[in-house]
């Protein structure tokens, strides 16, 4: 049985840095024989979390009727989840943050994973040329997602993305992304 990898692309730039990196990772997953599904958050109708906690009472079913329901079902049956986002103002961008907030139904009332554990690869891009500038935020995000059963296998951090096409033009970055194929 092949592995199932879910790719969540959080950038609004469908040909930008996060997209190029995600496409490379997805191609690597497909080469390894995995079944790969990708969601582009900017194309989906995903509403903000209401903070009602009904998902805790409803066995992990969110009361909001939007396109997150499909993503939930895919995550439940995935082996690996890859989430990619640019960092804007010290954290993931707005559409990715909304997505992360909506993952709450994956945890139970005791803050334990409701649907088992999945490997998680987080892909971050940012413009600052300074390495490790957002490490505390990145570490905190990984710890937060652990309660949902998303266990960090790798953080891929690409800094210095001051143009929308930096990764596309940087062979060293593209070659480095090639090593993530086994998931």
C-alpha cells in the first residue's frame, strides 16, 4: 500500500516561492510512489474558527460547513502532511493561520490526537536574510500541532526570499529540496 501525503499550500502566489518548493516536494513524493493530494488554500472557502469547541463534543466534527471537511478527511487517512507558508510579520500568513486554527477538531478533549499521529513537514519561506530569525515561532508552531497528531519530522526553512521567484532561480535551493523524497 502506498503512502498518502497531503500538501497544504498556504501562499496566495500560485507560482511563487512556496508553490515552487511545494511542487518540488510533491514531485519527490510522487516519484517515491506516494499518493499525493494538494490543496491551495487561497482557492478554497475556509472560514475562521468560531472557538465554539463543538468539535470536541461532536467527535471531531466541525460545525462549519465549508471546504475544510474534505481536507479533514484526507488528513485523517494521511501518513504525512506537508504545510507550506510564507512568514509575514513573524508568523505564517493569514490564510495559513486560519487553516491551522481549524485543525482543532483533530484533538480530543484531553488535547490528545483524535485520529492518530501523522508525520508533519513544515515549509517556511521568508524575506529576511537572517538565518534562524523565526526559530522560536517555528518551534512553538510545531509544539502546538503535536496535540492534533501532527508530529514534526522536518522544518524546511528558506530565507532571503525577497522576490517572488527566488526559489525558481536558485539551483542550490532546488537541489536541496530534492533530498526530501522519502517522506
